[in-house]
């Protein structure tokens, strides 16, 4: 009651947008890394807008990515001053996934 909705940051390059409709309707979702945007030395307007949204957010934050993309996703979160809370990551594999070897991780974030 009165709590700010969650902010879910999607990272890595694998397609995962199809998961958004399964998140709570109140959650805000930002794709902090992908083929068109992502942390870099020369940030574009989208990167800057996401940085501002992340900095202003006061509710819970989560990171969503494929488990084998941690070498991309974790530095992306660190770029925004965030890291997964130890022991908070939940592994899941949607039923629609044809390749049953590569699950997603959903981790609570905290400031670095």
C-alpha cells in the first residue's frame, strides 16, 4: 500500500521482451542493454533517460537476463551503480522456450 512499483532492468543481448506481459502491470521495465542501447563511453539520449529514471527510482529494482550472459549483464548493472543482492537471484525457464538449457535469472538489485 503506497509502495513504489518495481523497476525491472533487462540486460544482455538475448531476446526477452516476450516476458514483459508476465510481469506485474505496475512494474516499469527498461532495457538497459541491447543492440540499440547500452552502457558505453558515448551514451545516447536513451541511455541518459534510463540513467535518470534509475537514479530517481525509490522502489525495488530487479535485473532480468539469461544466466549465460552474466559477463554482459552484470557490468551493465554496475554501470548504473547497481549489483545483484547476494542470494536473491531466482532461476526460471519459461515453458515456451524451445532450448531447455538456458534459463533466465531474476535478481533483486541494490546499490554497489
